[in-house]
């Protein structure tokens, strides 16, 4: 828990370089399907290189579902391609509360995400995304969720 709080504090002291809002379907392949809404802050000015092969930058965000499930998370992401179309891949850890939604086993959850964006202009993009959330086997209850959504991203 202290690790997650430290990461969140670190991110909140930095200026965000873009934000994205998203909405779609939470747990689309199960009986607990509901609507999903979220927001991410992308800190691309704070990118760092890993072995001069890939640039990673911090991301922080959260979502809420129509069944009051919430998750706040922080992690790292990379963009592949910089033309009209580009792929965004991220991995995060965060704190989850199931509300009236699906019980994922415990509060600590991990999120793997892939998004495909189309650049509308210099500072905005639209895209389709999907992420999987799971506790990575830290609990005997580990159903996970699969989610998809539409995204609008704006640089500033």
C-alpha cells in the first residue's frame, strides 16, 4: 500500500503532458457487464529509456463503473509509432474497490492495457482500447475483468 501511495504522490507532483478520457464496457465477457468511465494523465516529458530500446513514461489514472467499482492506478506506458496511427501499451498497479460490481479477490490489482490511436491533429487523438485487470494470483479469488472503450486524448 505504501508503494502505491508513494507512486501516486510522485506523479501528482509532476505536470501532466496529456490527458485522456475514456468510456465503454466493463467486464464485457461476463454476467457483471456494466458501463466504464475513466481518466488518465500521461507524463511524456518524464520519459526514460530502457537499454536504449524503448522509452517509457509514467501514467496515472482511474475509472468508475455503473456498478460503483473503482480503481486508481499508476504505472508506465510506451507509444509505438508517431504518425497518424500509433499503439499505446501500458502496465499499471492500483487499488480496486468492487462496489456493487465484480469481486476481484483483493484491493491490489494489476492492469495491462493496449490502445490504438488515430491522430486528429497536432494535439488530439481518438482511439479504441482494451485492458485486463487481475490480482495476478495473489488471492485464491482471481476472476479478472476484460474491458473495452473509446478514448479521446488531448496534449497540453
